[in-house]
């Protein structure tokens, strides 16, 4: 979907301000809640991303990074039937009335161990999925399809319709577009595609930089001669 979440290439936001932000206690809780929910199988990473990108643009821009996480997690817990909308609103109202109100806690040793095991696997490089023969070879020129899906996609707008070259083939991990909607797992070849910066940003772009984007095979088609 073409949402405000896909900011790449948009004008008017100014330079990125780099800082050494230290996470506050509540931001750390959001990270823990997100990881615990995913470890418990309540939702996956792509469903989480899709929940955030469904925010109204005005709401999205009015929230900071972890506030978007909070809204996205709440939406998913309601959609998955873990909480009702009324229960969520009641909890929020109680907290706003008195931030020191004790929160009911339930400790589950099995779920805790499951969460730690899931967390330890993050960032570990491994082959995923079955062997799926890639359609494109390294060095082959491709075009990114100029598509505008109604649902989640990992193909950013700024490379759609652009010409690039296959730089690397990663294997066939699960397609995020399907996982984001709770669909069946679709294993599809994934590539690193190299784009000349002037191809992406226009002829006025100075220098000879390149942009690398990881793209699934269904996003691509052979480049026109």
C-alpha cells in the first residue's frame, strides 16, 4: 500500500537529525511487548509493520517512533482477539487517570522461555525455505514493476519503475506481502538489486553513488532493451 510509512524519496521533511537517543522505560517496555507477542505467535513482524502503515497520515506524523509501536500493537491485539476494544480503552483510561495504578501481571514460565529462545535467534543468518530456482541471474538487468498494491509490500515507491542490476541472490525466504495478511507462507527468491543513484533520484543527482534494495522476485521483470 502507498502509505505515509513509505517515506523514501518524499520531499519537505528536512535532513535527518542524528542523535544518541537513550530509550526511556516505557519505550523499552514497547520493545519487550512487541518481541514477547511475536515470540508467542500472536502476530508476526510483517503483520506488525502493516499495522503501523495503516495509521492515518495525520496520526502517523503526530506520533513518535515507539508511540506508533504502541498503537500498532494495540490494534493487532484487538484484531487477534487477545483484547476487546473496550478492554483496551478501559486500561488506557485507568492509566491516564493514575499512571501509578498497578497492572495485573501473569507469569508464564513456558512463554518466557519461548520468548528468550526466539530473541536469541534474531539476527542469525540462516537459509530459509526450500530451494526455489531464481528467475534472474547475478548481473542481469531488471525493472521494478510499477505496482500499487492495496496491501503490504516491501517494494518502496522510489524504485518502482526503475532499472537496476541483480547484485546478489539470497535464496527464497517467506514473502512478506503474504505474511503481513496472515496468509499461507509463500517462499520466493529474494535479490539485492543495485540502482544507479541518478536512475533513482534523477539526472541532477551529483556523483556516482548507488542504491541497493532487497526485492522479492514478484516485484521484478526483465529490463526492456
